[in-house]
């Protein structure tokens, strides 16, 4: 995997919540997805309620990538350290990392097969 999760910042604070990733090698983000795993009263729920699949975007080894929960426009800028930072916005309406036990997953997508599902025809 050419990306790694560094941290989840300001969890539960919608306006400031984001996931920090770092490229360990040059790569295209379109091959990656971030999702959350949540818990229910019985324990691990195996429910990934929120998924963010990155757009086609190249990053260089050492670059930071942040995924903000809130609404915004994707931009390329810099971290306070001066390191390149690629900022993406999930455009959700509430915090994702807001419960004890939430887990952030980074998934590398090796291949995708898609099928458009036709609209359901109304019954006569």
C-alpha cells in the first residue's frame, strides 16, 4: 500500500474533523478509499456507513492527504511544515468519527467491476 493513515484529527467536531494520510510512494489516489467502521450495543457492527473514494489525483512520496468531513472544495496546498498537502472534502452533514470505538480504514482498490442498475418499472 502506497498510503498510510497517520491520524484522525478533532474527532466529533464537524467543522474541524479530518483524516490525515501520507504517501509512502508516488501513487494515484483513485485506487484508494477511506471508510469508517462503527460499533453498536452488541459490539463490532461490520457496518461501513461512510465511504470516501478518492478522485483521479496523483500524489508524490511524502505528500500529505487530508479528508475533511465537512463541505468544501478540493485543493492542493501546504501543511504548516511546508510539506505538500492535498485536501479533499467528504461533503457530509455531520461528524463521522463521533463514537467511541470508531475505526478508520484505508482500502486499496485492486480492481472494480461496475454494473448500472436499471430503474425499477412501476407496477401497472
